[in-house]
C-alpha cells in the first residue's frame, strides 16, 4: 500500500517573512502566517487579495504571500559617491479600493521571482532612484536646504508608490563610510577595466563551437521572455494610470493626452502580438546573432517602460506650468518605446522599419497608368 501513497511536498518555509523576506510564492496546502497578506492571480493575470491561513490554489492560479513590513534598507543615491546613503524605512501599501489592480501585486507577478528578499527589493528601489537622479527627474543637491529636501521627499514618495506600490515611512541621510571603502571600489573597477573582456577575447580567437552557441540561446530566450512579460503586463496598467490623470481644461492639452493614450494602446498591442524570437519566417530559424539583436531591443523597451513609470509619478505631482515639458518628455519616451519594439519585431536588420505612427495620407503610393483592354 505504501507504493500508492501520495508523497506530500514539504511546506514552504515562511519563517523569514517580514524579516529578510518580503514575499514568497506559495503552493497548494501551504499556510500563510498571521499578519501576512495573500495575493491570488488567475490565468488572465487578474489579482485578488485574501487573508492569512491555509491556501487552496485553483487551476491556472498563482499565489503569493507577502508581509507588509515595515522594512529598512540603506540606499546609495549616487553610484559615484557610495559613501553617501539614504536610510529608507518603507512598507507595502494597503489595498486601494479605487483600483482593480494594486501596484505591488503587479510588481510581484511581473518582476519578482518565487522569493522576493529585502535585499532584492532594495536593489530595485535603488536602481529606480539612481535612474531618476541621473536623468534630473529628481534633485538632491549637496548641502540640501529644507525646501529642497521636502521637494525630494515628495518626489521619492510618489516614485516608489507609483513604481512599486510602497509607502515611505521615513527617509534620512546616512554616512556609509564605515561599511563602504570607496578606494577599494575604485581599485576593483580599475582591475575590471584593465582585464580583457571575454567578448573581445572571443572575437580575436577562433569562432566558438556550435554547442556553445546552442547553450547561449536559452539565456537569450529567457531574457527576452522576461522583457516581453513585463511589457505585456505593465503597459495596460501604465496606460490606465495616465488615463486617470486630472488635467486642467484646454483643447491642446486634451489632444496631447489622447494622442499619448492612443499611441500607448498601439504599443501595448504590438507587445502582446510579438513574433517568436527563434524564427525569422516559417521554416526559417533565426540565427543567434539576430536573436541577440532582437532581445536587446526588448531589453531597451523595458528601460523605457521604467522611465514611463517615473514620468507618471511626476505627472501626478505636476503643476499646470510643468505639463507642457512633461508631455514633451512623454513623447520622447513613447517614441523610443515604439522604435525599440519595432527593432524587436524586425527579423532581419537589413530590412527597413515601418513607421506605424505615420498617417496613411503621408505615405506615397506609386500610381500605375490604367490600360483598357483591346
């Protein structure tokens, strides 16, 4: 009888939840501890939240369990000055009844793996902060005044709420010099620069054998699949957030807003109908070099997606005088996003790209002379 006994899978370890672990993927029969929240995603990626207790996973469902925190982490706002940090205390935001998809839930399903640790989450927050500071979207000058600090805090709070669905409880400057040796970091960077890169060494040597190319293909496909997954899941949510903006009355601004939403809708459609990476045409496999080029296009599109989330946070705090400049920035981001997805769609780099945003009236069509039959 022991041969027919179903062996039970070990229960998911939830001891670190709320400590060094933010969220875990749960299986059928696992128990969510008290104080934690449960997020259940169906096959269509729609989420609903549940309470702690025994978890029953339905067909096609994915279940996460997370603890709202609070959590604490030290961030480096400027990569060139790793000794200067910010000590951040944040917690997962409560469910907003006004929206159907909570932002943190979307982050879990779109970007997090089976286990989201505080270190991984802090790294994502730090990358978003450094990107906004590097582009000048947030300002944290030296010898910051009280007014400048309040402006920075307001922008940081909105960025993290819009991008990750977290609420900042406290944020203070901190000296990380005791833990970070800048001289040692510079020495390590110098060694890395002096050391020849593997790609350059491979270029000067003989071509790699076929098995090495086959081994590289799964990594390229996996990176491309992650990028397209994010675009497929997050572009509708981003468009919805832009649609809910409260803008001042005016026909020119209304037209800019509607054109932006229309372009994002077409881009979301393009991302959801992207052709396979492995094939250039029916019965024509795509070589590895073409796959890498196309996967690079999807990776760049994800960077533009992150820029768009940051722009949405700024638009939510903007005053009327800032809207013209921000919509101009939106036009740049959306144009880059459209171009990068077209590069991902293009199977052969030698073929010209089609400008889908160009009106049909502007496209020249060669006219042929009509000939009557004799």
